[in-house]
C-alpha cells in the first residue's frame, strides 16, 4: 500500500500485507480521538489491521472480526469514530466503535443471517396476538451451526440462540455442532424450555459424543436451557429426529439405531421407550434403521414415526405400544403432520412426496 500526496505527486510511505492482496482500505475522518488511523484488510486473512499514520506502524490487529471469514469491505463513518465491516462469507455487517485510551474498537452493533443456506424453517409465535393471529417469527437452522430466531416485524429483534455459556458448564466448552432438526411448542414458552434440537454426527474423537446429543432451548431468553434430556435407557446411538407435543409437556427422541424414547420437557427425565408389545424388552430396536421423522397429533393420542428402513409406524402415545405399520418402496427422508386434516406427508429417496391417512 502506497500513501501518496496528490498535491505534490509523491509517495509519503509504504505499508504491506504479508497474507495476500489488499481488498479494502478506509481512513478515519473523526478528529476527536487525536489519531490518524487507516484500516485495511487483505484476501485470505480474516483480520482487520489498524495503521497509525503518524508513527508509520501497525496500531492494532483485529483478529477474526467475522469468525475467521474474509472481510470484503471496510468503511469509516464520516466524521465519527465508527468502522463498518462486512463479509460475504458469514453474511454479516458489523459496526465497531473507537474509544479514547483503547487500541482496539469494541463491537457496537451487527446485523447477520445464516452463513450457509438454512435447511429447516418453521413459523413461530402469534398465539397471544388476537389482532394479527399469525406467526411473527421464524425459527431456522443451518450448517453454520446457528439456531436462529428471525423476527418478521422488526429486524432488530432477530438473534441467534446462545449456547456458549451453558455448554461450557456442562461439556467443558465443546461446541454442540450444527442443528440437524428441531421441534418446539409455543404453549409453555414462559414456563420452561420449549425447543428441542438434534445435531449432526461429530467427526473423529467427537463422533457419537457431544455433537450427537439432543439439547433443550428456551425462546424466552434465546439460550440453551439448564435442564437437558436425561435418558436412562442404554441406547448407545445418536439422536437423528425430534418432536414435541403440542401441549409442550413431552419430547420425543428418535435414534440412529431405530429406538424411540419419550421424556418430560420440564424435568428432562425419561418417561418411556416405544416397544412392539408388552413382552418386548425395553430399548428393543423398533425400526431397523435410522429414525428420520416423528409426529404427534394435537391430543397426544398417537405418535407417527418414519425410518430409512422403508416403514412408517403408528403408536399409542401414552402406552408406547405399536398399533400399525406401513411399508413403502423407498427409504423415507422426511415426515410432516397436518394438525387440521390429521394427514401425514412424507418424502422418499425416489424424489416423490406421498400423502397418507393413518
């Protein structure tokens, strides 16, 4: 980088980035700090370098301001000690405030979305609003690892569910991995945790470990809950599908080995394992492959489960006993229940969608 006096057409001094080509430069125009600062970023770096133009040296380095992703644009707000940075890779824009006596600025505010395409989106809210009578939020998840609440009325209210503090207490700070599937109930959002998630399988040492466990969250404070599922049955498999009753009292976990378990949402304690009949041993694999979908009717009478073993099973929810079983021609990838018509829709590996009246 060359700083040139345009009046005299001469180079004053030079700076250089060692990590790659410079992609963005901006100058501080505010005079309240008493400093002459230039901010720059380079390709394949992910950091913002602040230069002291008076001393001709680096003032400070902002490491990974966008979670390690490349910073694509920098700009100081005119006559204000505020730096705006943006990144295409993590889909966010941030404002940084410079203060006297501090080398590095602090994060003032930010706007962000998912860094990767969301793979599950559900409407949430509106039950307590007799005027609008419609959902006011979206709950979404993506492979970027974030569970997000998006406000449809005010973007300022959109936020990610926080997980760092509680996971540090329970799991020594291990990340929960990206959310594979989630379920929620709106009726108990102010009483106890009302969102249930399952996560992708971990890699290496984390395989079938913390990354594959289910977690409970609260929409009241947008964070992971203190109470977590306490499954006593020795399943020895990761959770692949989840569901919550409409009343918000029970959560259902479907495992990769075909087992389905019911637990209490308030206490997290196990409340039953779904078995073929009263003679079946507890924890017997009821599906022969991974459970891919779970649905419960509005009155908690029936549970419907789907699996990659090409079967759909109808269960008595309270007795945890099998009522009916349906066979399909292809493995089932997804399952959806309509509370209005009591119909089931599912998609298979043959790229088809089927409607079933159980």
